[in-house]
C-alpha cells in the first residue's frame, strides 16, 4: 500500500489548517498561475508534516479494524473513513480501486459533519475522487524518491571508502565505489587518500589552516561519466567549489579530485560509519529547518547521507537537530556531546595509527 496523499482539491482545504499544507498549496498555485503542466510536480505530498495526514496514515494501516463514516459512505457508495486530529479538525479518507489511500476532504469538526455527505456524493464522484493530475504527480514523486534512495545509498558507500582511507596505513586505500551519472549506475575504480600533512599545499593555495586534503583519483581519466559521478560524490562532502581542485596525474593515467575538508567533517564521516542506525532520527523535508549549529554533529551514515542528498534536518547523537548541508559553511569543531557518546576525532588525528603525527 502506498503512503496517504491528499488530492489537489483536499490540499487546498488542508491549507486552511496546516502550515505545511499551505506552503505546498501556495507552491502548487504558483505553478498553476505560471502555466506549468502539472502544478503538483516537485511537491512531496506523501511526506507533508501535517497532523491530519499522519492520523490518516495510522487509520489506513488499520482500516480493517475501523468503522466507516456511515452517512458519508452511504452518499459516496464506498467506504469513507473519518480522520480526527487535534483542534477538532476532520478529514475524509477513501481507498481507490488499487487499494491506495487518499484524503479527499478536510474541514473543521462542525463543517465536516454538516458537509461531508453532500461533498462526497456518488453522482459527483468525478469532482472529489483522485484525478489524472493527482496520479501523474504521484508517479513523478515516486520516481524522484526512488532516485533519491539510490543517491543516498551511493553516498553511504562513499562514506565507507573514506573511512577505510582514514584507517589505512599511509592514509590511502584502493577501492571500487558505485556512483551515478546521467541516471546510469556504474562502479568506478578509485584511490582515496586522506592527507593531514599537506600544509605546504595549503600555503601555496592561500587557504586557511586546519584543513585536510581528500585526494580521490580515478584510474580511467578518459571515462567522462565516471568523472561526473565522482564529482557528485565529492561535492556532497565539500560543496564549496573554492575548496575543490582538479588535476591530471603526472603520468596522465589518473584524474584527481582534491577537496579540502575540516578535521570535524572527516570525523563526522567516520562516526557515521560506526554509529548504529536508529540512534538518531530523520525529519520530514517540509519541516522548518533548525537554526545553524555552532558545532558539527555526529549521526549515523543513513541519516547523514539523507541530510546531504535531500537537505533534511536530522537528529545528532547528542539530540540536537541540524542540517548536514550547512555544516561546511564555517570551520566548525565537533560537538563535544556527540564526541563523548561516540569518540572518534581523537582516535583519528592523535593516534599513531592514523598517520597524522
């Protein structure tokens, strides 16, 4: 069964009671006014941070144990389920011919009970049942979500490769990493080096102190798709283009992408690979972003990857919410509470094995 979604008509009604729904409706209305083919494209309606939709999700999972709303079901000629939320809000939930749940009507308590039967008349079902615009938008959203899941999985594999380079003797590891370019997933052969002693390069480049060099070299410099995929991976770790360089190997047999990262960012990546999934939480993309943090937090690799790829807020090990894409905006130190829960940075940069003496 798919997640609960509101129809376009129900979204307009929900906008009267929910900030998240109003934000989505305003965007849909803007696209419609601009003449776009489908005003719902680009909206993640299955993930709206809306109390009625969350309640509808619970009912849809247990609808076999829920009694339908008698008057509305009789008028609609199908089962209609009443959804309740705080503040007296109500919504009507139906299941389409494929068994997928849709919210088709929303109102305050009194308006719902006085209007729902009249609104959901079987003879006018084309007015309130999901329309082609709703189904097309859902298909588009599902395709985007699937692509995002693939991207999140790929960046997690890259985390593991960087962690192996940090732990390896000499700070270098040879590996095969999956990446994506032009919707094509392919494995590329890489050599990854994390160099904590490249101070002379820092001086030459005029960059601030306290950065480490992440050197990722591609063994097939003629592979254009591999180059594009590699750059996508590196850009998630260092989005500041001024701190990313490209060069051909001396033997012209390799292609290098060099990114300057803080020790805290490297520690965050390593911590993500050893933190247990489930100790932190992801949050809906529509949620208001938390204020920028003064320190960089640890979380597990799934959530860190989701935060980087999707721009979502995630909860750190210490309990604070943060947006990973904001982390590299300044030279931040590691959150001492996260480091206390999952000691990482001292082991990387102060132990003999780390190669950073």
